[in-house]
C-alpha cells in the first residue's frame, strides 16, 4: 500500500493514495465547469472521458513527507473560463482533501485535456 501514515494516541492511521485520488476526483467533478476526468492514450494521443467509477485514472497523488501533490487531467465545459474553473477546483479540492485526510496539499496541477459541449 502506497500512501500516508499518521501516528495518533489511538494507533496508526494509513491512507492509501487511491483513496485520496477517489475522494479528490469526486470533489473535482462536483465543481462548476468540470465535465469529468480524462485519461490520455499515449500511443494514439486520444483523450477519453472517464466514468464515475474510474475517476482515479485521471488523478495522480504524489506524497512527500506529510505534503501532497495532486495532478488532475480534466475535461472542461465549452464556454466557461478555464481560469475560473481551475481556481474553483483548486480551492474546493484543497479545502476538502485537507479536511478529509489531515495532510497538507502543497501543489495542485491541472491539465486541461479537452473541451466538451454540455447538452
């Protein structure tokens, strides 16, 4: 298990990076302007919109000590400000993941992989 470990007076707490990625992904898709998470096929260069059950494929979690770096690969809605959507995603994810895990988020990187028109 790759993840974070904390010692408390009650014992050890271990949080897997996959759990952090799943939670961060669910917070991200609730943000205005985010259509969903994306995965990129390196061989073909194709971008694929991920379903709710595979959100973690569009997120990577890197831990350095008790600090996290999150990388998001997202698809945004057509016609919205990418800067506004990114700022909203960063503030929501930072607050909620820090509250959820008790770990500090050092950096959040957002890679916009595509734009979709929402019906």
